[in-house]
C-alpha cells in the first residue's frame, strides 16, 4: 500500500489516490479509537471484517436505490470508492437510547424511542464532534437546505432498511452514524452516502441476550471485540467457514 499516494489518514481508515480520476482507494486499518481518540487500541483483523461488512451493506443499500460512494472491494482491506467532498456533518440515527444521549439527557440505556431520532454532529476532531441543530448546518453553510433534506431522507430510509436486515438475523440496530459527500460528475453535484457502515459506527445488540456486538465492547473494556464483529459478519452470511480460513491466512501473512 505504501506505493500509493496517500491522500488522508483518519482514525480507522486511510485514503489513497485511485487508479482513475475521481476514484479513491479506502484502506481499512485495525486501529480502534473511542472518545475522540482519547482511548486507542488495535483490534487484529478488524479492518478486514469491517471492509467486508461495509461492502455488504453498501451493496445492499445500492440495490434499494441509495446512491453510495462504493464501487467495489479490491482486496481484503481495500475498496475502490468514488471521490467525494465530505459534508462535515455526522448524521446519527437512534432507535433505542444508548451512549451519549443517555448521559446528555439522563435517559436509561435501552429505552426504546417512539420513533427514530435524527441527530447531527459537526465533524470536527478539535471540537469533539459537537451536537448541532439543523439551523447551525444552514447558518454556517455546512450543507444547504436541499442537501440537508436529502441526507436526512436517505438516513431514515437506510435506518428502515438496516433495522429490518439486522432484525432478520436476531440483531437490534440501536443507533448508528452516517457520513455523506458531494459527488461531482460533469456539471452535476449529488449527495451520496460515504465513509463506512460497520460495528465501529453502529450499536448492535443481540435481540435475545442483549449482548453488545459493536465497538462498545472496546469503549467499555468488555473484551471479545473481534468475536463480536465476526459474529455480525457470520450472521450476515458473509463469513462462511472458507473465508475464515482465508482471513486467518491473510492476517498471518500480514504479520
Ligand atoms: P454516541 O452515543 O456516542 O453519540 O454515538 C451514537 C452512534 O454513532 C454510535 O453507534 C457510535 C456512532 N458514532 C461514531 O461512529 N463516531 C462518532 O464519532 C460518534 C460520536 C458516534
Ligand atoms: N469514532 C470516535 C473516536 O474514535 C468516537 C467513538 O466511536 O467513540 O474517537
């Protein structure tokens, strides 16, 4: 990967110049961070699992008509994506109260919400991704009215689809975070889904046992992170036993 021209390194991924103009290679690292990188660690194999989980979800979303940056997975840790200008707004959808909303509003973890709650955060590491209102987005021009309407519509549609997809495999989609980007093609600019969707940016609870199958295992020092991520992939049907061997071999080779 070092031969490629690095464009950007984030907490969990690296972006490299793609083979053609308008394309980027998204590389999934094993680095895990929480609380805006105040807590750091490495989860061996996480990048490989998140790459295939995100590929699976983005492909399924593409199939139902959500425009996304995903083009194809090109290796165990890399996918080819469309270049976008990231909109600096993280969209969080909550179905059940957990995480920051419990702290902020004193709500008991696990309280079901009567309808999906949409929250927006300003994407800024320096400021710790503060929660913002729609009015902030419009006032500071982070997105215009049409973009905001569109990304909110997509986010709710994605929530409906993913809630059903996870419920079918015994997993409750508690909450998740999305990022969108502007894609320029000829003289057209469209809003498309970007980044990744994986257990790093979702809360996923086993419906029967309540067991956490997501990054809260790392945030809260519960252990068993990789077993949980692999369980999600296995239930999604994208980790048949042959692949487990392939992934294990690949990780051994990577050292
Ligand atoms: P929160 O409860 O910490 O606000 O997080 C809500 C959801 O959004 C949770 O599934 C984790 C995800 N998330 C990210 O992926 N990245 C972030 O920077 C934040 C703040 C949340
Ligand atoms: N993604 C953020 C971080 O790495 C927040 C989190 O997921 O807890 O710090």
